[in-house]
């Protein structure tokens, strides 16, 4: 069991999911109809034996307070561990623009009081499965100040949804040089998964140094400055398994829909490495009349009277008779009326599509219907 404090970090303003971000922080986004994105890093941590976790959020924290709760559903022993949701606030600017290091600085006393020797920081917008025990050992063996998890891509493996991700630039010897924003163009590169490992002492030192530089310094800014000055040694830890980014509405849609592929679902649906979440008691899905579902993920409590193909339905979704749902992401509580055809559409929570009979988006630019909208 690693003696580490787990920190779930929040996203920068560069990560914006059109429409969905207007109603909730990224950590609270629905994933494959069953989870919220915050469940992924927390589950990686608790499966790795980490029992002390802090979840930082720069959006309305209400939904996360409700969802995370006491943390018992994450297999956290409340007698020996603790999980807390920490809203990021700043009097001089909107919370969306507060940096991660500024958020940590505001909570410095609680970090200092933690008895853990190491700190492991994981984001909510990169979906992956990792044993942090192995990553921590890699960091210890490297004798570096900071370790960062990265995934290598080339022309054959590069996905098309990495704009605004952080790239790791290496020197001619393959050593870490800097982190920069990906704006396209490179054929071969290492993508940072925004996951950092370091000692608690070093972490607190970096927080204080960043505060002296600028309250708007993010972890990437500080790493670049100190590395250039030769004051920080950074270790790259390669990650060679499936990764699903949440960087914009296209990548959010794709990262959900890719879970319809059996190989991806088999990788994450691992009984030895479960994804924990808050469960709800609800009735099984019912199929009425000619209702069918094919190559789809259907959550509990749905009522399906139409046809659902290669789509994901959250809890309590209703699909009317004669309707056809193709390649859609339908969030919990949404209602699709009768004789409606949807293709490549994201329907947000509690929205109703009952008047418009046919709505079609693009597979690389899905159409979005807002929360509680009536269409």
C-alpha cells in the first residue's frame, strides 16, 4: 500500500466541452451512462491502496458533494482513510481561471498536515487504468524530483482528438525538456496524461515557489521554468495501454462511444480492478412492444419502445415507439418521444425531444441538446 496522498486535479480553461461544461464541472460529467469522470481517478487510487484523497473542483461542487459523499462506495476505509471535495475559490478572479497550484496553495495547511510521504496527482479528463504502486516505484527508482505519466503516439496510432492536450518535448538524448500545448502538426509525440508523482516535501516546495512566481502558474508552467533553469529533474513514465481523453465535445463523445467496442469495454470492465461509483436502486430496463437495442450500453431504469443502435443510454431514459436512436449519447433522465430519429446526437440530462422528428449531427461534430431543453 503506497504511503501517498491522492489528489484529483481539475482542468484548465483550455479544456472546454461545449454545452455540457455550462452545467457542471468536468469531474461530474457522465461517462458511459453509469459513471462520472471523477470515479475513474478515484478508483485507480483506491484500487492501488491509496486511502487519503482530495478532489479539487473549479466548478459548482454540489453534484460532486452528493456523488462522492463519504467515499464508502469507493472502498475507502473511513477509520484509516478520508476523501474530501475541495472547491477552488479566489476573490480576484472566476474560479474557472484559478490555477491548480493556486488551489493547492489555498489548501496548503491541510496538505502539510497529511502524514503521507508521497503525492500522486491524477486528472479527471484522462481516462485510463493504472496501478499507482508501480508508477510510484518507477518514480522512486528514477531519483527524479517529479515523474509524469505519458503516452506515445505516431502517425499510425495518433487519434484525431488531441487538440489542447499537453505534449512532452524531449531533447536529443530523450530526456524531458518541456511541456507545450498541442495545436496539431506533429506526426510523432509524447502526450502528457497530466499525472504527476513526487514527494510531499517537494510538492509543498513547488506550491510555494509557484505562488512567488505568479498566482496564475499551473503545474506545467512551473515545471517548464524550473527545468529550463536546471532546478528540476523530471522523469517520464511511459503508459502503453488504452487512453481516452476528454478535451472538447468531440473527444467527450468519442471517448464514450469507443466503449461500445468490445476490446475497450473488456479492458475497463475488469473484476480485479473495478470502477467504483455511487449506485442507485432502480428497476431493470424494460422493452415495450417493438423496443430493441443492438450494440448499445443501456443503464437501469430505461423504458425502450423504439430501436437503439450503437448508442449509450443513461439511467431512466425513455425512448418512444417508432423512434430510432443511432450513435447517440443520451444522458440520464432524457425523454425521446415517438417516431423520432436521432443520429450522432448528445442529449443532456432531463432534456425532451418530442416535437422535432429528425435530428442529425456529424460523427466528428455531434449535435448537442442542452439540459432540460424541450425540442
